[in-house]
């Protein structure tokens, strides 16, 4: 199981690097094409819009043909999307084509890998397994901008995408050689059966977890889309290199929390405490970023946010896979869709309100983080009632 988890972690990390890699590079790339800065929000959003649409389709197909072929198709196609972006850094239309393809194939990887991990772990191991999943997503989200900012400093705006295309291709080859099928033939959905809607999972107490998943990604994506512009105003002279290192340390802090604290200390039944602590810490990070005056304290404040986010994500995913009353493919497909929906709305809204007031994306992030605690409390009450009724019957 450790070998399988390592491979799928690498795949997930590469996919979420793909979402964030454009953030420090795109402003100067868009400027070179003569377009305005609103294309940053649009390009981030269109990637996620496509992923939102196709994630449940990939998830349903994986119930019919198995997880492995869908994951391998997704990661291979994703490598091609990176290559197209590298070729098209001076052609706006080709950048959009690349992002559309990236969203199409990322939906295959993200929706199905969560189901894959759920297949190969027991209920007792689930939180640990999802901590690895969350760590990979968190590393990708936060190292994506770091990867883009640092490598572009040496090789220009196309260099991060050529590097990512190569790394993703190597990951696809590794997956082909190592990854084993997790869904036995006798547990697959008949090919003639109607595919269940993703919204069959959005019922009862579970809907609060899916809304929470949306809020977490919505606030993170909004921060990523506006942080560089914000810090350039607060700290004149801030460059893509600087933002890249800020996200590097943020990702490192998140990885330590997910790999050390969540994996070891948050056991089954304790996930709700990790989520609530993470929401409060994330809100604190948003507020502190408003008072950043140097790159050093801005990095520290971003790391505080990253620690909070690192506590939330694996715990939410673990609860969804434990408590779902539908198949893992459908549940994971909906969770991936909510994640994608957050990445659609987050950058678009954040860049819009930023032009109105530069502090608003961070204030909205803090308020939503605190408000989301109510979702956890509501889910917990309904879950206790459900468990009690099940015991009585």
C-alpha cells in the first residue's frame, strides 16, 4: 500500500501544481501578449470550470472500468496540457486551450485518486490515507506558485511548464509500471447501468461537508490569485521570485502538519476537532496578512494560514469517505467538483473585489473561515443523531 500511495501522491501533487504554477508567471506573460490582468482570474477559473463539469463523469467511469485506466489517462493528458502552455506563452488563445485541457484531465486524476485511496484503506486507516492525499494537494497548491516563480527566474516564463510536462510524463510512466487496480471486477458497476448523479451524495448531514470543502478551496484560490498583487502594493519591489519562496515555505509548513500531526495524532472520530482548529488558524492567517510590512513577516503569516489549511483538508476528505452512503466514486466525484467549484469562483471573485478594495479578499477569507465552523457543528449534531438511530434500530 505504501508504494501505491507514494505514486498517487506524486500524481496529485503534479495536478495541483498545474493549478498554481501560472500564478506568479501569468501576470508578466499576459502583459507580454498585450492583454489585461483580468485574464489571470479567467484562466484560473476556466481550468476549474472544466474540471467541475467532468470530475463526476470520470468518477462514474472509474466505477465501470476501474480506477487505474482513468488515472493514467488523466495524468498523461495533463502532461500534454503543460507542454501546450509552454509552447503558447506568447499566444493567449493557446494558453486558454492548455488550461481547458488541463481542467479536463485533472478531473480524472483528482476525482478518481481519492476513490482509489478509499479502496485500499480501511476505516481505521482512512484518516491517515487521506492525510497523504491532503498533503499532496496542499503541496501542489502551495508549491505550484513557488515552482513557477523560482524556475521562471532562471529560464523565463515557459521554463516551469516544460519542466512540469517532463515531470508529469515521468509520473505517468511510473504509474503505468507500479499502480495496481484497486476496484475488483465484481465490485464494479455494470456498463449498462445508469450512472448516478453526483448530487445523490449531497444529502442529509453530508451536504455540510461538501459545502465546507467548497469554502476551504474558495478562500485558498482567492488568496493565491491576489497575493502577488497585494504584496506588490504593500511591499514595493516584490517579485515573482519572492512570492515563489513565500509559497514554498507555506507549503513546507503545511506538509509538516499533514505528514506529522494529522497522520499521527488525528485518529478516527477526532477529525471534527482538527477541522475547527484549522478554520480558526486559517482565519488568523488571513487577518495577519493584512498587516504584513516585510517579506519575512508576510511569509510567517502565510505559513500560519497554510498550517490551518493543512489541518482541514485531509480531515474533511476522510470524513466524506467514511460517512458517505453512496459509492466512493460518486462521493469523490462530488468532492472533487466542489473543490473545482471553489477554484472557479475563488479567483474570479477575489480579483474582482481586489480592484474595489485590496483588503477585501483577505477579509472575506477570514469571515468565511469562522463562519464555516458552524457547518462542522451542524454536521456533528446530525451525525450523532444518525449514529444513535442506527444503534437503536
